[in-house]
C-alpha cells in the first residue's frame, strides 16, 4: 500500500501559502481552527451555485476578514451589494453573536474557472446528480480543462456508478501529472455527489504548469534559491583549481 500525500500540503511554503492567516495560543487555537472549518462549510453550502474555489480567512484580535474566490462573484454580491450584506449579517448571527468582532467580507473572481479543481468537481457532481452518464461527464470535463490551457488532468470517481449494485473506481486522465515535483502547480479537490443510489466520491487533479522562485500562491513569500556558480558541477584540475570552461 502506498502512502498518499495531499498535493497542496506537500507544497506548502514552496509554491503555496496558508489559507488561514492568524496566530493563537492554547484553547484559543482550537476555537479559531474549529471556527474556520465551520465558516468554510457554511459558505460552501450556501454558495454552491457561485462556484467557490477557495476561502481565505485573516484574523486579528478584533477583526475577521473573509476573502471568497468564486467563479461567479455576481451571485454572491447580488444587486447593488445586497447579497454580500445579507451574507455578512448571517455570518455575524451564526458565529459572532454577542461578540465585539468586526467582519469584512470580500469577493474575488477567479480568472480561469476551468482550471479550478473544486469548480470542475462540483460541475461533475451536479451532472451526476442529474443522472448524466459518469463516463460522458468525465470526458467532457477533461476536454474543458485541457482547452483552458492545463498541461494534464486526472479524474477519479468511486461509488455506485450509473446505479450499479457493486461499487467500483473509474479513472480517466490526459497529459502529465508530476506529483513528485515540488514546483508543479497541482490543483487538487475532493467532492461528493449525492445521488439516489448513494454517495459518489470525486477526485480531481489538474496540472497547471511549473512555479519558479519568487512566485508563490496565496501571497506567501518564496525562499530564494541561490544561482549556481559558473564552475559548479565541474571537476577540479590537478592543481586544485576549477577546470577552465570550454569554448
């Protein structure tokens, strides 16, 4: 049995940063972490049609800033900002009732939704829930992702596919997915589709190219790698000095 590592956790602080940015001690850490999980679950449940890619949470002692990255920001904002104000009131009433906390809610649009693993997975889940054939849905999703400029994509579905009585796992892929390369920008997502026959698990891997030094996701700072010297990797000469470069 192989030990599988989450592609995002494997690349933390190399090309990715944390989606939660705050500091806490003792019991306050447990409370804040649990609160972050519940806020994300609440927003994903209520904004499923908006195509939410990821949610960043930034905390200070008296302020909480929630940044929502969605494929359809207009669905969240609403007409003249009415939707985002109503959502802010619901979050304050659900999580911060009676507490002196100021909440800031920001909505950002993702540039290419077809390269988001969560958006692709949720679209497949909606198609499966509407009784579309799973293999057709997978092939259509792969075609959309590759047209958007991805270098590779892999989809895995597990469960009672097409209503079969025996559960199985089906995988389709195209291009390359270099999971061991730390510079590879691998978008990974796990989604559930609730069908009449049971729950179907969906896993999505999307390879979006390599990220080099100085460029890190989520506004984190990348550790700079020193440039190799001109004589690095050459065998020294007999006198102990590096060998001369050949023309």
